[in-house]
C-alpha cells in the first residue's frame, strides 16, 4: 500500500532512496533498512479492511489493474499485519515527526485503539481529520457512509507543526460586524465544546450554558428510531432530549447526572428533595 516517508534534505533522501524515487515492494522490508529516528513525516494509506476486490484503470493506455482487500483471518489478522508496519514507522520517525494514517469506518476504531494509541500513546493523538469524500447519499437502513478519517499522531511534545492559514470566504466575512474599537464580532449562540481540562459551563444573563448538541442535531435520532407509542431511554447527559421527545409525542424515561439541571427541572433545592422527587416519579422504589 501507499506510504510516504519525508526527510528534510536531498542528501538524506538520496542516501536512502534516491531523489524522488518510488520503490515497488513491501514497505515493511524497506522500513527495516532505515536507521532509527530518520524520517520527519509518515503518511500511510493502507487497505481499509473492506473485504472487497477492486479494479482501477492505470495509465494512459487504460490498463485495468486489480487488487484485493480481503483478510482470511478477519480483523485480528488485519490489525497484526498493520501494527507490525506502524511499529517500524514509529521507530524511524524523528522525535519531532508526525504520522498521518488514512482509513475509514471499516476498521478506524480498531486502528486507533489497538495500534496508534498503543504505539504512539493516547497523549500523542492530535486530530481526527474527517474527509468528506462525496456529497450526502442514501445507504439502505443507515446514514450515508461518505467520509474517511485521517488520524494525526506525533512522536513527542517536541513535534513540528507549521500553522496553516488561508483567506476567509467572502460570504463568511459578511457575517461579521465592527464594534466601536474597530474589532470584528459576530452574534451567535453561547455554546462551546468542553475545554481539554474538562468542564465548560458558565452563566450569562441568568442562563446557564452547557456543552451539548443543538436541538436540530438531537431531534434527528429521535425522528429516526422510535414510533410515538414507544419509549425512549436517555440515561447519560440527556439535556434537552426529554423536551424534544415530549414535543413529538414520544414517551421518555430520563436520567440526568447534572445536579444543577435536576434542580432546575424538578424545582428541588437539595439532594434529599431530589431523591424524594425521583421516588415520586417512579425512578426509585422505596422498600
């Protein structure tokens, strides 16, 4: 499969591969010939564990070439095969280096947990870059599977990251206004993703903000799954789901661990009152 190994200087490149040289062969064999901490960046695009055969048109002559992405030993065989190669990539990567691994839904969860987190460490995960391959399309019985993942890991905290910038789209810039000090601002909601340290909630004009999905997102699984006669159970962090479902005429059994929200929903001021209210609602049976 395709693997790109980047080194900084032409001299280094020539000593390893020759300038701009494409090597035909098993990348594991090539990797084993390289010294430790030699490469600045690795980009790999391995088979996706799709268990399919593929045909591609190659070159100007229109030659048809085929390859297989089938694994007789299942996911365990696939993970073992890929892990051996990523271990070598980690070895040849410099402390300042980065790795990008391209995959899709077939095996991305296994790859991240069983390979990348194990070899690079969870703390060296930087991003999951989601590439939307096509516009939305219909897959029978589920949402469209039209995106790939590119995992971005680094070898140490001393990694190279060249910040990328580009001009803002004109339509985007039109959304902003200028304050009296000449600064640009935009009117929007107060929601925000949780901080990396955990927790991100605050009060603004008497309203508490919690990091949660907007109603338009929450309503989609509710519309998708149950009928009006069925019961939905939201058991963890169900802010807003109960109200949305009830508006749609769907019965809800909800449990919420956020103490402030429970106080507001049930108009209770302490834990004893909260337990009494939960018992009254049938969430707790008192022997």
